[in-house]
């Protein structure tokens, strides 16, 4: 993944694209008639966020 952030005034816009790979072998299910094996594939997805920064000041 490669997180990206853009700051504009009090807003923070963030985007994180991710390319995920399966880490373990597929699960198999055996029945009387046949064997089923899970087909695991690579996955690409985006995580997107917007944050707002509150400015706080202490009066002295």
C-alpha cells in the first residue's frame, strides 16, 4: 500500500490503494461425491478518508 494525504486548510483527504495477496493455501471440502477447493485470488481495493482539524486556542 502507498498512503497519500492532501492537506487543505482544516481538511485532510487521504487515499490508500492496497494490493492484497492470499497468505495461506485454499480450504478444501470433501464430500462423498467430490472435493471442493476454494479459489483464492489477489485483491485490489481503495481506502478513502476525510478528516477535519479543529483549531483550539487557550486564552491567557
